[in-house]
């Protein structure tokens, strides 16, 4: 966690009277008798979200009522209701110190609304109005009672043990199929005369996701295989794009044109500097697409195995009555 993130969490905790969970980078606590978690939104991670687990008269929250409130509140972008779990997506960036005032105001208005409608906290697992604590379950910040925490944790361990091993052969086939889609994108956009930025990103995402889809997971081995295929197929796609243009110009076959590219560069029919410059640019955009995909996969693998109870690492002030 860098200093900017740490400062945001610390200052937000002080203002909203919450505790910081440094492992997940979220805040949790209780206001107005309602347990809540403040975290990046699962819908759009650029926004902050307030997460509750709610019940009223033993029933799940009224989704239409929640969405109507969200639509009429200028500080709320959206509201997502999944059984008892309610996520208010706020019109404020998670991690921005400048938006703490807006987060505080949004929290006050949301809690006032929920209390006026008679909602109370519950366990998002069983839906019972029992004591629920903030925890991370398989990487997801949640509000669970002790019984559900133990049961879901045990289920997760069983699922991890029952997972099929990675299939590198099938994953390689998936990466190859994905890279072929990337080649198609390179050729199509190249022939249309567009900048190849998008095609580089498509190549990276399709190759890596293709491996993950057929291989079962994107491991370090899968990342290496995917990257090798991306490098090779990006070159193939780029050269094929040029070959189509050459074949049309000289009225030659596509195979002859493809094989003639190095010769045409040597003879300066094709300017070598421009050819290599565009290829390197394509590789750069491929890298731009690959890095977030790889980082997301690695982070997802780590978080999928993480289950723990959030512990107050800093308690600031008393809980305000709203």
C-alpha cells in the first residue's frame, strides 16, 4: 500500500468513524446501528461503494425502493441488490482525499434513508438479523455471522481442493485461438487504415483469456505461453497485413507477397524504419493490453484464496448518531 492510499484510508476512517482493513484496502464499521463496508465498487472500481447487508421484517431489501432512492440522490450513481447484500455505488473516487467530504455526506444520507425505511443489519449469508461482522470471504469483503463465516470458509476450502488441475495443452490451444482473433483484428484494422492500437490490445486480451478459458486458469506457465504466442502472432498478423497490401499492388499471390516482405525491405521498396516503427508500436499496445490482464489474473488468484475476519486496526472517535 502506497502513502497516497494509506493517507486516504486513514483520513476517511477518521471522518466516517470507521476502521481500516489494510489487507483488503477497505474500511468497515457501524453507523446508526447499521454495519457497513466502504470499498471500491464491484460494478465500477473507479467509484467508491457503501456495502450493507439488510433485512426488514425478515424479508430481503426492496430492490425497486433502493434503486428509486439511488436515482433521486445526486451522490449515488447506482444501487446493486443481491439478496440481502446492497451496494450503493457513490459518485466519488475511492482513494481520492478530495472526495472524503462527498463520501461522508453520502454515508449520512444513505443511512438516514435506510433507518427511515426500517431496515436493520443482518448476515448476508443466511439473511438472519443476527450479529454479523466484516470479513473477507474468498477475496470478497462481506458481512457474515459466525456460523456462515465458518460454513462458507469450509466450503471454499473444499472447492479449492476439488478444482481440476491446469491443462496446459488445452490452454495453449485456447491462447492460439485467441491470438488468431488478434491476427484478424490486426489485418482488418490495418486494411481499413486505422491505427493498430486497438488490435494490439485485442491480441493480448484474447490470447491470455483464451488460455484461461480452456486451460482452467492463467498460471505463470500460462502467462509465459500466452506471451510467447502473442509475440509470434503479432508479428505474423502485422506481416500478413503488409503482405495483403503488397499482393494487391503487385498482383501477386498472398504467399509470395508474405515471403517477399524482407526482400522488399532490403530493396527499400518498403521503408524499413517505418515498417519496424509501426511493428514496435503494435508491440507496445500489446503490452498495454497484457499488463492489466496479467496483473488482474495474478491478483484474482491471490484473492480467491483469501478468507479472514477483518480486525479493527484503528478505531477513531465514537459512532455518530444519524
